[in-house]
């Protein structure tokens, strides 16, 4: 206790003789007898003031010492906690490295490591210094936890794992919404297979994605464009069991009288190719059952199975044709359709052309152009042709007609590849919608990629011959040899 030494050194009092038996202990507490030191004379008034001042000064120094000691201990406690947290984070990171992170469709989920720092580091998000506390080490950089954000929603990523696409991090949920494919039929995320990979089916033209299970659960397809019926859309049900999507229904031809303007268009198309059909061949729109019955009664001719949508008849028959356009009733079902018998008599090599009702104008027209070519061949003496040659050249004419319609309907002045000079119009012809032009491209795609030998290989051989030699020289070669020129 140095402040006592200072007090007694400067005082003028006297101390009597005696023994000093006490001593200061290690803890700074006095332990001797209280009467071993005797002060003989009284202290002066000034000395009194000095002692009071010294005591006050000593108390002030003691409080300052205790305050520093408290702050020092507090820092020790903080450092201890930081060290414990850092050890915990390191142990957690090591436990995460025991096994590989899960993967989905080839994209890995990255665990987020947390660290604690007391040094000077720069955040890759805000480019400011990272002070005391937690920080993240991700993507080869350091981040404040609030600066490591999802590239999609721009919210901090606080999940245990995150996903990467390119150089951008995502919440797992945001990544799934953006990149995990959804089924266009059931509108759900397409599930992964037993190998953890996303497996789905896709239409080769429309690229409609759907779960493989929909190929087995009787999900309806449009009989025209072949797209599957989505869960939030109701297709129209025709009375012969076919389904028609609403886009295809928009230009569908439903009865015989409605098809007559289209028939005149295709007659003019043939006249533009100098291939006029001299006889007036009846055209009838029929249901599927009537078409199948007429096909069974036809002794000659080739048919595209499993679905025949058009037929050129040479035999005398009585067929049921559609006389009145049906109405669409409850549940998107066809109703009030009126049919009647039509007696076909043989006046030439061709008695009638039958077309399946309820198909869009462009598909109906391509089928009609195909069957019209059958009629032209028979009426012009082409006999004994192989199925590949006859069906192939008929498909070439159907493809040429589609080409001319798509070009004329787009408002373009580019001449048709079919060399047709047709300028015909109809009630449903004009500038086509984007979907109808796409639909025409689909029907061309169907012809081009048909896998059958007669309709597919035959078309490709015929199209190659017409491209090399022209339509007229190709037909002359077929008349003489019964085959395509090569």
C-alpha cells in the first residue's frame, strides 16, 4: 500500500518505541495487532487534509484498476466464445466433407461453410471489409452472410445448401423453379427416376414435355396436332372418339358443304400445275366409321394405317356423309350432327373422295390434295404403280400444296416452290395466325418424317426426283417406267 508510505514519510509526528509484530499478507490485508503502533502527538489540520486527499486519490486509483481488470476479463470471455464458435464451425465443415453433397440431374448442391474472423478480409458482395463475426467462404470468395444472395430472387441464401448455374448461386427452390422441367400435361415437376435423373418425353415437333407415365394413363391427344391434353384445358370430344384441341378446332372443317370452297382451291392449285382434273369428283366429309367401312369395300387402293383420314374411291358404294355442322354441347362434346346416305355410282375411274371430318383446314386440304392426286393418276391412265411410287408422289403434291398455302397465308410475295399460279381465296383463307402457320409446318414435318416405306420413303424419293427434274418430267418418267427418276 504505497499511498500509506507517502503519508507517513511527509508527516512530523513521532512514533514511540515499540515492537512491530505484524506484516502485510499476500492479499494486501493488514494482519498485525491493532495497538502495536502508537501515534504520540495529534496531526495538524493540514496533515488531516493531506490524509483525506490521499485516501480519495487511492480510492480513485483502485476503481480504475478494477475497471481495467473487468474489461480485460470481458475480452478474455469474448475471445473464448469466438474460439469455441470457430472450432464448432470447423468441426461442422469437416463433418460436411465426410460424404459428397447430393446431386440432381448433374447439378451439385453446395454446403455453405461459416467461419469467424478477427482479421481484415473483403466481402465479394459489397466490397467492404469483413470485421468481427461470421462470414461465408463460397465460390472461391468471402462474403458477409447478408451479401451472399440468390441470383433469382435476390434474397440472402441462409439455407444449408445452395445450387449453382454458371457462376451464379441460387436457393434450391429458386433453382428448381427455373431449371427443373415441369410436365406440360399435369403441370407438376417431372420426377426423377431411380438413378436420380430427370426423365421425360418430348414431342419431336412441338417439344411438349411430359412425364413418361402419361403415355400409359390414357391421357388424350389431339387427333390433328398430336399434343397431349393439359390438365387445365378441356379438349373437344368428337362423336367417333377423337379429341380435338381448341387451337385446331378454330379452323376445323365440320361438314361437306363447308369443305366445298377448299375443294375449289385445290382444283385451282392443280390447274396452276397444268394438271386439271377433268371429271367432277364428289367430295364427302364423313365420320371415322363410315370411312373405315368404305375402305373395306374398296378393292383397290392403298391405305395409311393405323389412322386413315382420306380415301379415293373407285367402287360404287353408299356412304354416310355429314350434312350439317354439329354443335359443341356440355362437356365440350359434339352434338346435333346430321348425317345422310350418299349413293356413289361409277361414271369414271373415280367415284368419290372421302375426307375425315373435324380436322383443321390445312390438314383437310393436304389430305384432299393427296387424294386428288390419286384421282388424277387414275383418270390419266397411270396403271399398276407400286405403293411406294403412287403414295410417294401423292405425298409430294400434298407437301407442295401446304408450302403454297403457308407462303400465301403469310402475306409474302415469294413464289411457291410448287410453281402454282393459284390465286384462289376461300372463307377461311387469308393471313394466317401464328399457330396456323406453325400447324402447317407440323403437317409438312409429318410428311417429311413419316417412317413407313410407302408414305415416308416414297415421299422422300419423289421429292428428290421433283427437285432434280421438275414435276412434269418426273410424272412422264413414272408413266413410262413406273418408277422415280434417279
